[in-house]
């Protein structure tokens, strides 16, 4: 009795909780194929991604594809069990007829067309005829399924065995870590955390200024430590913001490039992050009310600065004019008329 064979069937549906675009991206990377071929797998038809597998191999492919987010299933491959080779229980009637037929009855090889007396093997190309016919029938069925799901005429097939290991199933939301370069944060949280960083360093700046009265050396050490901490936290939240856009954290160094750094800082503020998981992890959790309030506060900071830049000089000019007019009113005339 031959070992049972299995096939992996895909109906074009993602696993629960996995975004469709993420599944397409994982399958394209898994099968090393372009997106146009992968998109054709999601047409609502059942497609056999892999056939004629032993159970261990089928379980391996099933696990890899499910980790990629594809809702696949394992079914017994009945077509692979079909064979034209005679067995003891089912002798080949045509072979028996050939045995009793005259020796002059000929046949043509289905592969090379060689004319010879009927035989199980071709005398010219050496193929086993029954096995060759069974394999041709299986290839015909596979070609029909591929043609129904893929309209491209390119000879390469995306249904090669997996060559890359697909990551484990990701959680719905990522973990938030201020002091770390892994994970992701969105635009609103990036603004909110930046404002919180500014507010946290206001009292620290006051302490540094107050320490100058005690010792300039102590004040200098505190200022250096505060600057290092500020840079570290800024780098951490900046890298996580770049991860949310699907970019490498090393691009944060572009902030130090003249002109380019100004444009890049605006991209970090306004460019949206990727939908669903990306190569840096799952999306960040929803923004809390405190984060939203802090984000609005940092947006008001430049507005307040502009108003202050306009109003303070105007107020100083008003004070100077008032002082000048008050001083002139107390001046006595140089010549006093005699009485």
C-alpha cells in the first residue's frame, strides 16, 4: 500500500486578524515572486499551492503559509494516487491482451513517437510508459488550475517551495518603550512624547541654573548629563517614528544634514505610518487622551512663539516711548520770562 499524498489548498482568504496587504507581502517574499502574480491568488478560487506531498512535508508548508497569514488547508491529493501501473490486485487488462496478441502488433511511444511492439518501456528513450502517462495527466491538471488563477504568460511559477522563514504571528499592537529603538510610534504620539520631553527638561534646566550659585563645575556636569539624556530619548522616539513609516532608523542621522534635515524633520511629523504590521513589528496601540493633549500643546508652541516675537518688541517700544514722553514733561524751559 502506497503512502498517502497531500496538497496545500488556498482559497484567497487571510488568517483572522491579519491585514490582506500583509499577507500579499509575506507571500511575495515567501515565494520570491512579484505582486501581480500574488494578487491573482486572491480571486476567490481555490488554488493548490503545492501537491504530491507526504504528510510531514505538507505540515511544514501548512505551518509556513499560516505564519505568513494565508488561510490554507491540507487535503489528501487524490490525483497523485492515480497510476496506470498494474498491480497484483488490479492487473492491466491491456497488458494481458498484449500478452495474447500477435507479436506483430505495434505501438508508438507517447514521448518520442518511436514505433515498436507493445511494451511497458520505450526501446528508444527508455521511459516507463505507464508512469509517463500518469505524470502527464497530473501536470495537465496542475496547468489548468494555474491558468485559472494566473493570467501572466511568464514561464516562471510562484509556487516554488518556501525559501525564506516566515515570522511568527504578530500581536495586534506593539509594546510602547520610550527608551528603546525597537517598535513603532505614530505621528500623534511622536508629537506628544516630544512635548513631554520638553516639559520634563524645564525643571531640570531650572536646577542647572540654580546650581551655578553653588559651583560652576557642578552646573557644567549637570548640563552635560541633561544634554546626553535629551539626545538619547530624542533618538529613541525618532527611530521608532521612522519604523512606523517602514524606514530604517539610521535615516535619523539625516537631521544633521543642512537643508535636507529640515525637510526630513517635516516628513517625520506629517508622513503617515504603514497600515498593519511591517518589518519592524505590529502597529502601535491607539493614542491616549494625554498623548493627544500633549500633541496639541506642542503644535501651539510655535504659534505662541510667533505671537511673542511680535508682541514683545511692540510692548518694549511702547514702554520706551512712554518713558521718553514722561521725561520730557518734567523738563523746565531754558528761558523763563521776567515779571
